[in-house]
C-alpha cells in the first residue's frame, strides 16, 4: 500500500498541486488498464475489503460528523453509515447480473449477426463530493466506480475537514494510490484535478459549480454525472392526513439542519388548511426539538450549520424575506457565530415573497417558507416557474390531483406522501434533470454511470456483402426491394 501520495498532498495543501495530481493520475491510468479485465469476484473482494475497513472507522466517522456539523450519532448512522453499507450489500448481491453481457435481438438489416452490450469500465474517474453528507456522497459513488472496474481520485469538501481526514484514512488503509486516492484541500486542488483528462467525472454539489465542472470536462470531452441541487417544492393538498404529512416534512426539512439537497425547500399549502398546517408545524417542532429557543439550542438531536459564513447567508435570506411582508411563524433568532439557526417557518402572506432571496435561491438551511395556493393548477404553475428541481413532493389522498402533478411537472424524482426517503431506494435512479443534474446514481444506475455501454457486433452469416459495389442491376433491385419492404 502506498500512502505517501496523500501525505505529500497534505504538506502541499496550498502549493502547486498539479505535479502531485499528475503523478497519481499517471499511476491510475496504468492500473485502470489492468482493471479492464477484472472479474466479478475480484471486484466483490475489493468491495468486501472496503466494507470491513469502513466499518472499522464507524466511530471515527461519527465523532468527526459531531465535530464538523454537531451531527447526532443516530442521524449519522441513518443518513451516512447505513446508506454506504446498504449500497455495498446491494452492489455485491447484484454485481454478477449487472456485469453480464446483454444479448440483443437482431434486426432485419442485420440478419446473420450477433449483437450484445458489454459494460466496460470507463477508466480513471474523478469524484468531487460536497460537505452536507460527506461520507455517503463520497463513498456511494466510489462503490459504483469500483463495481464498474475503475480507479478513482477523490476530492472531498474543504468545509468538513474532520470528516475528510477520516475519509482519507479509510481510503489509505484500503487502497493503493494507483487504485483510489483522496486529495484533501481547497478549491485549487479541485481545479488542478479538473485539468486532467479523466474518463469520467462524478460531481455532487451546487448547480453553479456543476456548470464550471462541466465546462472543464468539455475541454477533454470527459463524460459527467452531475448530482446538483435547487429548490425542491412540496405541495400539500387539502385532502391529506395533515399530522402525518407535517411529521414527515419537519423531519425531512430540519434533519441535518436543512442542509440536504432533497429537503423540502418551500411548501405550497392549500389555502383552506394553511392555519391548521402552521399550527401543526409549530407543535411538531416543539415536540421534537424543544419548546423555546434555548431548549432547541441544547437539543442533542439538532445539528449546526456548516460554517459561520453559511449561517450569515441564512440570516441575510431571512432579513430580506422579513422586508417582503413575510411573517415569522416560529424560530428566526439566528446566532450566526454559534452556527445556530433554529427551525424557522415563515409564511408568505403576500405574493411579494416571490421577490425575496428566500424564494430565488436554494435555501439549504432550516428555514421553511410556506405559501398558500387556491387550486392545483396554481401550485403546478408555481413549481413550473422554477428550474426543474431535484425532488418534488406531493401530499394528498386524491389520486387525480397526484397524477396531474406527476404529469404536468418535471423533477429528478417525485415522492408521494413522504419526503427524502426516495434516496434510500437502491432500485430507483437518484439524480436530477437539467438545473438539478445530469445522469443518476445508486445501484445499477451508479454502476452504469461509471461504465461504458459498448456495442459488440459479430458477423456470422450476414448478407450485407450483397449490397457492396459495383452497383449492378442485381444490387439496385435488392436495395429498392429492401426499402419498399421497410416502408
Ligand atoms: P459546492 O458546489 O460549493 O462544492 C462541492 C464540491 O466542489 C466541494 O468539494 C468543493 O471543494 C468543490 N468545488 C468548489 N468550487 C469548485 C470549483 N470552482 N471547481 C471545482 N470544484 C469546486 O457545493 P456544497 O456547498 O459543498 O454543497 C451544497 C450543494 O450541493 C447544494 O446545492 C446541494 O443541493 C448540492 N447537493 C446535491 C446533492 C445531490 O445528490 N444531488 C447532494 C448533496 C448536495
């Protein structure tokens, strides 16, 4: 095992990182060729080894998440540790089937040939991950990359340094740098990496940075998977089990302090139940996190915002919303230097709320704007007025209105009568559309993201040579007959 690379990179954190990343890239390029012929059992062996090392570091990861995000142990277990173990187990269980060459039926023109699709590794892959779920969003793509037979260079976020350190330790213990290498550090490392001609880039982060990543990838015509964010709406119909809906929404919105890409960003509530909704949300917040500001601040189950600057940004969003005739229903007292933002619900009594920054930017924090609507058409029009979101939620007992929302909107995924849990379903693709992302991850979709679907065609006894020049009468008649037959 070669750990020297990661150590050297630490020492050169802010210096010129290009020679170091180049060096590892060259090592991985060589190794990637060997991995091309790796079989299912070899890849499974690597995944099982990774799982063993990952499990050994569980407590270190929990401690680091506490330091970086004040994240409760149980929340780390649910949202970070469990998804990684689940992804490994699911991949190990299905990899043989996924890797199998898929035969395809012949077409009339290709009679006498045998066609199939083989899944070949892309090669050397770059994984850039964000700070909000650093364990899960670094290791789940890595599991797919390994399953598909690739090498990987990883750049975790600089904003969760304790977690990045443990991620680096796990990788160093499990892999040589020619297989997988972690590059801790600031954006300059990401930029140095993006200069390299990777075979695939898997980026998770904001749409703004995603766009820069795609531009950099375009220079080398590198394929990308972009797992981005945006404003994920929630629609609450008047025919609904309000208590259950509010329980699920508050859990999804305030876990991890709202720093979840698929957290409900804003809620559209039918005007006939707005008062009941606001009452129920207030009750739910005080039941779960505490009745007053101090109780919530002392709650062991409530995270913190990742940095002072992110807390300041949230304060600015709230101040701006207040100036646009929005009413703070609960919370609102932001202590930015303690990175503490209480669960805050604001009600937009007036359409002015749409001019606020709160409704123009992805909130990515525990502030929940509530807006009323009077018909499902109006709710759909509001959703469609924004770029396509990563997730869309509808809470309703009415099948007709649910179907209308499904048909008349677009989003990465849609979840009916729940929030966020679609992430945990490994048989479903997880990803966005346009502004919220390109491509998808999880299970077979992650495996395919890191694989090239190669067309393999073998000639057995095809008749294509009957159409070769010189184009004598026989060929001309045959071509005409073929076209006539096909029309
Ligand atoms: P970010 O885009 O600021 O950073 C993500 C990663 O990119 C970090 O590792 C960072 O170091 C790196 N980076 C920053 N600037 C860069 C540049 N110019 N070039 C290359 N790399 C650069 O995102 P974030 O603040 O870490 O995460 C929050 C965003 O991520 C939100 O928009 C959220 O919705 C989104 N997100 C999406 C998903 C998903 O699965 N779709 C999951 C989590 C977060």
